[in-house]
């Protein structure tokens, strides 16, 4: 589904990612781990089409060349990226925004009654407070509430590829479990692929992981399974990286 080959990404002529090769098949969950500044978020932003980055190499999704598409067209293909810095938009009612997302992302339009039932099911997965629907988008929300709303948007859009950029950062254990339930729901019901970017192993214990990749200084150092997560948790990034140089 997602294929990355010999990817090079720079910002203001400074190389951030170099010779990245990565493939994420349909219905699989991949994890990208690494220290601060390793380039994890840069990779996510590059997949989504952030125009600030200069990208070279091969980057395709569903056999379409992403480098030829702007972010809006990439999203229309079924790629979703959660943001670390989430904007507050006063005046935009959450319910209306979610309704618009459903219309824009699906060929089949739902009646207002069916959309309410659709949305209720997805809110229950997250234990999302229904009273929030009348509030402005992210306005006055805590960091954790903003992240749960990001995941609710994901559940409404039903993307083919879900990229979660440190979604677990700052969340309590209940919220982490709720996010994991939502991700597992998308995999089981829609066959979505998932790329989880994280520093920590907490959320990973609630997900069925297919592959783990360790990124350092802009390069993929090694890949493995759940055992690599356990090794990082036990030894720390520095020691694992030292053993793979």
C-alpha cells in the first residue's frame, strides 16, 4: 500500500532523512521509534505532503506517486495524519465539522439520522463526551481532549492509512486504551494500515504490531518485531543503537 524507496528529505538545504526504505502493506501495523530529533515527524509530514520539505526518491500509495500530489489530494486517497500541535478554531462547531468530514470522505452520504447513529458508535469507542459536539473545534480543550477529537475525526473519515504522530504523548492510560480501541476497530472493520510514531511502548501493548523500525539521525537503523520494542524498553535507545552500528 505505502511504498518508500531511497527517500531523502531536506529542510532549508539541510538533510533530515537519508535513503529511507519502508513498505507498509494493507491491514498491517508498523511502528516507528527513535530519540528526539531522529526524523520521525519529518517522515510523517513528508508522506502527507508538507510543502516546507524538499523530498526526493520514491513515495507511493496505492500505486500512485504521492510526490505529484498536494496534501489535499493525498488525504483524498485515504491518508490520515494526526497532528502533534493541534489548532483551535473558534466558531467552527465540532458536530458540523465532523458531518462535513463524513460527506467529503465518502461517496455514500448519510442522512442526518444515520450520521448521528454512525457518530454515536464511534464516540462510544473513545468514551467521547457527547456534550463536546456543540463546542468549537478544539477551543478550550485540554491536550488529551484535543487528541481524542483527532482520533474521532479519524473514525469518521475511515482512512486507508492512519499515521499517528506521538498520539500517546501526554495521555493517561484510559485515553491510551481508547485510542488503541479506535485503531483496532479501523483495522478490523476497514482493513486500515497503521503507522504509529512513538517514543514509548505503552500504547503498543494494546496494538497488534507487525513491524517495528528504529530511526536515528535520519536513517533507519534496524527493524524487527515486538522483541525490538522490548529491547528498547529494557536497554534504552542509546544502547540498542550502539549495538546496531
